[in-house]
């Protein structure tokens, strides 16, 4: 029950966040498909509850729409990877996979951002050439950070003036 509810919740958040709860998506059908997938994975096993949720907890700290696109694109990719080795001859697996691919396409900019983050983690910061390039870009990076933080400060102060909190 926890996996079923959890999976439907994650997919619902994704679709609602990005306006995909149209006629295209039949949540009741998806619920039935997830029920069948749950049986395939024997997800009512007692160890499913161990350690708490794996995706929903992470979603709570990503609040901005563009931020959510990044994490949700990665979550969708994880589901698709999980389903790669399942029996695609089953209708419910095909239905879920097709819906996930549709969602992934709508989040393609998030996937690109994930790749950018991965590329950053691969940088060899001990390499002298990389260090030189980084030092040359430092002022520009700090300017962008200043622009971003001053924009947030303006929005916050505007909100505080309007809010009668």
C-alpha cells in the first residue's frame, strides 16, 4: 500500500506541477497500473517501509517551479531506469512507461540542468589549468550571484511591504 500511494503521489505531483492532468492522463487507470506494478515487485513486503521514502522527502525541499523541474526530471529518469528490466509485454508496464516518457519530454530542460550539475562534479579542481580558468571567471560568477541575491532581496522586501504579517 505504501509503494502504491507513494508512487501515485510522486506522479501526481509531477503532473499537477506541470499541467499534465488533462484528459491525456487517467489517474484511475494509472492507479490500476501501479497496483499491478506493485504486485509485480511484491512491494507489500515489510522492508518497503525501512528508511522512509526515497523521493517524496527530497521533493519537499525543492520549492521553486524551475527547481522542481530539475529534481522531477531526475526522479522520472530513475523510474524509467527501474522499469527498463521489467516485462514490457505487460500492458500496465507499457502504460506507466509511456506516461513517464511523456513527462520526461516535458521536463527536458531539467534533464539538461542535471547534466550541467554532473559535469561540475567531474571538474578536476586540483588541475592548474582548471584553477586558472576558474579564477578568471570568479568575478563574473560573483556578479551573477549578486544579481540573483539582490533580486531575491527585492522580492522579499516587496512582499514584506505588501504583507500585513
